[in-house]
């Protein structure tokens, strides 16, 4: 796909799957992948998720035959927007200027009980 940050999109789809299908095998798989306990490759080869992947793979060709080239182009544009909405980029923390002790105004009237008299 052109213009799509595929790793970010993959992570956004996995997060959405976890939220939208709690308790389902594919949501469990998505949580395992997101946590780093399993890779996508391991998930595809896993006996626990084999049936779900096989069903999706069997349905994909039929589904793709019903999609026109214009619809596919529109879907790619939507994926770019979805990736940024579902998983916005992490912005760096703002840099706050550091103040030195010389900038501090010292109040000489404040004393401590440990100060020598």
C-alpha cells in the first residue's frame, strides 16, 4: 500500500481487534502479539488460531472479487486516515527550559531551625 505506515496500521488494527472483540480468539491473539509474547508469524502458525486464519483466508478471494478498483483505491485512502486516527503518532515531550539557581530569588527572611544563630 502506498502512503501507509504499515507497522503503525498493523498495530492499530490489532488494538482495534482487542477492543472490538473481547473474549474472542482473534482478540486474544491480537493481545498476545501486541504484548510481544507472540509474533504475527507465530500466531499464523499457532494451532489455537489456525481455524480463524483459515476461515479468513478462504473468504478473502471471494471478498476481493466483489471489490472494484475504485473501491480499493478509496479503501487505501481510508486506511491512511484510519491509521492516524486509531493510532496517532507519538509526539515528543515538550522541552521545558531549565532554570538555574542563579535565576531563583532568595528570600533571606526565611530561616531554618538548623541555621546557626
